């Protein structure tokens, strides 16, 4: 491991339990413990437990925190209720995506409301830098990057809520989807949200760094009878791909706008202005830009990021952004950006996989949806 890599509060546990560690977004992270497929299937059939402490956590306090974030995010914030979580985007003035985030409106134990942004690990430094000049316009808003002081754990799968039944108060287990609450886990302060990145039901917990190993062990101990497993980044990627969820650096970047990515629902343009809103108003009407689609390929070979998509005449009409063999679908799947004139469900293409043309067709996203 490079001495330059950051580690999460659970790093020692990963090492002790034989995780294969890789560099990811500047962190030394577990990509798998034994088998990516087994960890994937455990999440789909029982429960997976993920260390996602590398994700950035940014806190905003103050009476105008909602106004600041309403100015910065594509999703409306000023009408958020206590306990509500929203998926949103951060865009530049041209409408390019700087990051996709979750914003939560939370109530502290003292009864004060504050907002928490969860940002992608690879974008944390960029977003913090980008925030600074805007913070100057809201001197009554306190901003704290609480990433290093906290850890984040996801429990995902059809048995995730039942697993957490003995670990968390009943008021938390009755949370609706995209709701969050400040509570405790075995006497330790904890933020719990009913969110995730796998296509399954489940919870995400934010705890103090020093409490993370104990909370992690509590979850895994409670999960033994349910068939829960610790899950690394490898299966986290195949799970989110099956669920049709975009990943920054693949389906999202500063050259892509939300409407191309199929994320127009996360842009509230009516009766408000925010950074990039003028550009997004125009882009929402532009039907000439490549669109994100799902592809299922024939055979067993997976297409990787950068693979070209060709129409039946051999013309390049798009490019794969993510691809893998899907353990659930039992076929290779991929997401790609395709010329909108041919981005129609059922259309057939060839994908160039290292010089070999493999037949593929567009299907509706997501590839997998929980029953």
C-alpha cells in the first residue's frame, strides 16, 4: 500500500479478514473479500455490508443553509422537511455535472436543523474548493467537512431491515424510502438513512470514526443468521450497474448534462434559479446530444468503458461507459451513450470488444428491479 493512500476507520478489519485492497479515489479500499459474485449474490438474496467511509460528508449549519444549498444544487432544498433525503446534482454554469450527491435535512439532538451532503469520494476535494467562494456570500452558514471524523456503512439487501431490527430503534426501522434520522446504535450517536446504491432496500449509517469498528462488528454479528456478508467495491459496482445507477467518472462528468444522463427528474427548473439553471433550461430542449442507454450483449464477454458501439452499417454511434457480466441477469450488460437518432429500445448494434464485434441490443433501464 502506498503511504499516500488514505484509509477508512475499518481498514484494519479489512486487512485482518483477507480483503484484496486496491487504490480507489485516493483510499486503500477492499475490492473483494473472497468472491465478487458470492458477495453480489449475498446482497441480492440476503444482505451485504459495505464500508463506504471513503464517500465525502459535508455539513451545513445555520438559518440560511437551505438557501445556500438551493443556490448550489439542481434539486430544490428550501422546501425540504426534517428527515427528508433528496438525490441531486451539482452543475457548473454550463450545465455540466460536477457531482451527483445526496442531501439530507436532519435534526440534531439539541433540536436544530442542519443539512448533510454525501458526495463522491473522487470529487470531495473538488466540491469543497468549488464551495468556498459561495460560502463567502452566506457568512451565517457554518460549513464543516466531517468526512475524516466519521465513517459510513451500508447494509443492503432483502433482509437488511430485518437484520437491523435488533440494532436500531423501532422509529428508525419504520423510516420511509429516502428518509433519515439522527439516532443511536448501541448507545453511540448515529445517522441512519433509508438509501443505497445497489437497487435493494436497506440502510446507510454514519457514525463517529472511533465507533465504526464496533458498529461494523455488531452488524456482521447480527447478520450471521441472515446470510449477510461483508462486500467490497467489486460487487458494489456490479450491483449498481444492474440497478442502472450512474457512476461519476463513467456515466457522469463535466461534459455530460443531467438530461443526457436521464436525470432530468433531479433538476427543478420551475420558479427558481441556481448555478447552471440557465444552461440546463436550454439543454432540456436539446434532442441532439447522446443519451444514456442500457445494452445487453450476446455471449459471455463483457464490454468495458471506452468500447465503441456500431450500427449495422459499421458506423460508430456511441461508446460504452460501464460494463460487466451480470450475475443476476446471467448475461453481459453495459451502459453507453448513444446517438439519440438510434437510441431506441430494441435496436441492434455491435460492440467492439478488443477488435471483436459482439452483438448487442438496447433494453430499458434498470437491468434489475427488486420484486
